[in-house]
C-alpha cells in the first residue's frame, strides 16, 4: 500500500480526534480511544448531549470518507503508533507512560518467540502489569501468532484508565482480544498461575510505603523502587517455572536498593538472561535499558549454565540481527527444549 494512503488515514484520525477532544474537553488519549470506537461502530457515541448534533454530523461525514479496507495489520500498527505519538506530544505525557517503541517490542518478541517454540507451547497466557496503551503487548501477540501456531491470551493491568481505553480501542482496531483490568499492579492481581509476564517497567519510587510488608524488595528506609516491587509481584503470580521478561534500566543491579533485589532473586528466581538494548536506541547512557529474563523456581526449572548476556546489535545491521536471532534460538533450544 502506498505511503500516501497510510498518511491520509493518519491525518484523518488526527483530525477527527481533535474535533472530539475540543467538543468533549478531554485529553488527546481519551479522544483518540473514543474516536476509534466511533470509527469501528460507524456511530458517534453521545452522552448527556455531548458531542452536540453539529459535531456529530461533522464527524459522521468524515467517518464516511474513512475506510480501513485494504489496510494490513502492519499498516494499522503504523497508523496507530503515529496517532499515539501525536497524543503523547499534545498531552505532554510523562516519561513512564510513553509508548514502548516498536524496536524494543520486536527484540522482546524474538526472545519470547524462541522460548515458546523451545517449550513447545501451543496455547498460553501473557500478562503485562503496566500495559499502558497496549503497543508492547499487541506487537508481541501479532509477532508470535504470525510466526508460530501458538495462541496467546493477552491480559493487561494498568492504573491509568485513559491509557487502558486506548489499549482497548487499539486491540479492537486490529481484531485482537485483550482482558484489561484497571488497578494498581503492586497489589494482588485478579489472575495468577500465568505462563509469561512481560513489562516495560516504569522507573522511580512507589508513592506509598504502607502495605509493602510482604515485599522482600522494599527499601529498608524511605520509598521503594516501583520497578523492583513490580518484578517481585509479577514473579509471584507466575506458575512454577514461568518466565518474566522485563525491560528495565541497565543500571538496575547497581543502585542503592539493588542489594534487596538481589537477595530476593537468589531465593525465588533464576536469572537466565540480561541483554542490553542497542545503544543507538537511547539519547544517553543513563537512559540505556536492558531486557532481563527471569524464571520462577519450581516445576523442574534450573539455572542455565550459560546465562544469556551481551549487547543486542543495532537493528540497522541486518546481518548482525540475524546472527543474534540464531544465538537466541540456540540458547533457548539448549536450555529449555
């Protein structure tokens, strides 16, 4: 499909989102999710007289000129990612709530793919406790289901209802079902005994100190790191032998709270891999992130002899990326087949 048609759909989506935003006096994220819902149903949702009839008529006319016919899933992904980036800019979204880049999702899906294939998993649950707008989860599901015969059940938790609404609309747009829950992911989850947890974890301090007595990764004094608590809680909700794939700051094991994290890990999980994302993805060394692969104790799980470690090559070098994929496949087959 010509790039012009993708650009045209993006511009139409932005225009209709802006109309809804101005009419409803809501954020760009809220307007975007509402806009997608209206586009899919072909009817403008009206509540308590908003949007008004003039706006409804204008939107319906614009929707008549918008068509998803002929667009592939990849096209829709591209349009949605552009629309989310626009909403993030306009809403001045905080760093911890920004969309996970497709490049990061692609690398994560390579690792997840090889684990699923080596474990011979045909149907599995995949949960993201900080799903946000859903881009990471939806990219993973699409990549795995298009390259294997495995069916994934996607589950998402987040404490931001605006982002959850975007994730819900986004999933409907690409015809992918998600189970979504609005709650704090440091508390008990509505689901457990999961096979996989994946997360692009927010970085910083958890705002509350009460209720953390059950967490071994809590700080001995002062506020605790939210990403440490989320890792511990995620691994608790996995089946024995289940996997957690976490996108974290590369300096996670070098902070003043790393001692409690390391102590908890020794007793509860196996550190099976630490991969640094390509440096050209980040604007500074302090912003560098890594993919940490943890496996919960039990059900025959063991510490691998050779922990998967190293820096992922730049995605601009196709030859090195192919070699990286082969190394991941060999590692997974050697340790988990």
